[in-house]
C-alpha cells in the first residue's frame, strides 16, 4: 500500500520510526504545531492536502492528530 500521512510535527519521531518499520510506502507530511491555535486554518490546510492526495495514487490518507482544537472535525 501507498499511504499519505498528514501529521502534527510533534509526532515526527514516532511517525518516522513507524514508517521505517512498515511494509508499506508511507509519505509523511508534517504541519507546524502552532496551527493548533487556529483550528480553522489547520482544517483548511488538511483538507487541501487530502484533496491533493486523491490524484497522487495513494491507497489511503491517514492522520496523526489528537484533539487539536477539533481541526479534523468535518474533513472529507
């Protein structure tokens, strides 16, 4: 599988470790942790990247976020 991972840069180290041990191709894209303070902007950036990944041959888009101001709510 080819996966796109959209994630907070706080999680960079464990994500890179997990990707290195994965049998899948995992492309990780990190977003600055400061975007948590502006969840509307973060949501927009995430949605743009989900939409862009659709035409790039990924089997799935995965996200590595916590609550993050509910920025992931409503993504499609």
